[in-house]
C-alpha cells in the first residue's frame, strides 16, 4: 500500500474529525478523496503539521489529528519533545512513513534507512507510540480516536504517488471554514 | 510597574492565552513572568518556526497567541511567516529581543542586527522599536492593532530598553 491507499482507508474513520494535513501530495490526496471544512490543508511550510495540530489541540477540547510524513517530521524534529512535554490528550500525530520525500520525487529519507521515528518519539518522551503497517492503520486510528490519550502513530507504507490536482482553494477560505467548524463544535 | 510585569499584563489584557518562547538573555525576566502567569499557557519551543506553527494552531483553535524570540529568529522564520502566518492571514504579536544594537557585547549579534529591520520591511511586517522603557506604553495599542489586522507584527526591544547587559 502507498500513502494514498492509507488515506483512502482512513477517510471513513477521520472524515468527521479535525485534521491538519501535511504540505504537498498528502493534502492534495485528502482534498481529492474527502474535502471537509474540518480539514486544514497546508499549502506551504514543510514540517509544521504537528506543531499546528498541537496548537489547535491545546486551544480547545475536540480531538485533532495531524497527518504528517517521515520527511516532514525529520525537518522539524524539535516538535517531538515539545509534543511529549505538553501533553494534549486530544491530539493524535499520524506519521505516514513511506521512507521517502514523496512530493519531490521519492528521494529516500533517513527514516527509510537506519532511523526509527517510533524509537525517536519514545526517546523524546511520547508515552503512547504505535508503529503499524499500512493495512492496520485505519484500525489503529479508530482505537486512538476512541481512546483519550495523546498518541503518536507511525504507519509504515510503500513509497509511490498517484496523480492528483493541486489545491486551488484560497488559504483564507481554508482557514476560515476550519475555524468556523471548530468554533461550532466547541459551543 | 516592573517592565516584565507590564508586558505580561498587556498580553493578558489583550486576551492572549498561549505564548511560545525561545530564550534570550534579555528576555529571561519576561519569560519567567509568562511562565508564572496563570492566565497564559507557556509552551517553550525548540525552534522559532515550530513556535509560529503552534501559535497558528492555537489561533485557529480559538485562542490568541504570541511568540517571544530573538531577532536572529527572523533569519529562521522567513518561510513560515510568509507561507503560514501571512498566506492564511493570521495575527501574531512577536516580542523580539533586538540583539546587536547599542551596548551589545557580542560582535556576531551585530551581523543579524544590521539585517533585522530590512528583512521585516521586505516582508511587509509592521515593526515597532522599543528603545526607552516609556516606549512600552504603546504595547497595548500595538497588540490591539495586531488582532485588528490579522498580521504578524514585530516589536523590537533593544539593550537600552532592557537596561543594558550589566557587567557582561
């Protein structure tokens, strides 16, 4: 399974959840598969999906899922200690780890070589870290949503991309409808 | 009122509920006040772009946020300021220690100081420079302006403002 297959299986599980989605193909794939006001698509700023998601989770009570990639986490490694030391039990970080920089042509990442992101997350102090295979990701996510614990999921999958259109929505529209959905869910 | 307490009081009065910080010697006092403030969630960041991401999330989650950092961070955060804070039109007060100005003992700090205002100007970020402690009387108005216009706004605070570096 490649990342778009993982997302396809995740859609029924996360469709009604607040999602902050990583820059590039992950956002484009999620946008194509299941565009929702509860999705915040990153159109730029590689590496910050987990930081933005943590900020949303700390500011309000509803569950927030950040969909990140191995390459993006590697670019913002400082995020893992911050997440570990500022526990938000309504926060789930899903790292789709295909061992490559998918959006830029599948160049290999160190996560696909010697570096284990799950081991790094644990070493940083994250208490609930689950590494799973792509086939099990939707079930693991379902359990994480049902639970009440900050969870880091590292989903191992194959590298590869499908053809997807870029997101042409205005960023302020994406932000505003996301904020409106959060405000309504919290009132 | 003590300047650190005044800054934090202005933050609280403007409903800022989350503040992220990356330390600087000049900012140690205000960071201590932020940490002690029961109305503000203090979340130290490992790098300033990470902090700006957290602030963006907090804002979208319904809480006003701010970042406290050194001017060297302008060099670190250009992409984040442009493609996140500005592109999605989010407010972000940035209280910045303006290292490398008069009374600076460390020569290397001057290298970023000479670029700081030029970079902020290039990024079209409204910028205010606190040199005397009385300049901080405008902080409340600057914060209101920031949340009115949904832009990042820089408040540069130099060594004279903070009372120098003591015997350093």
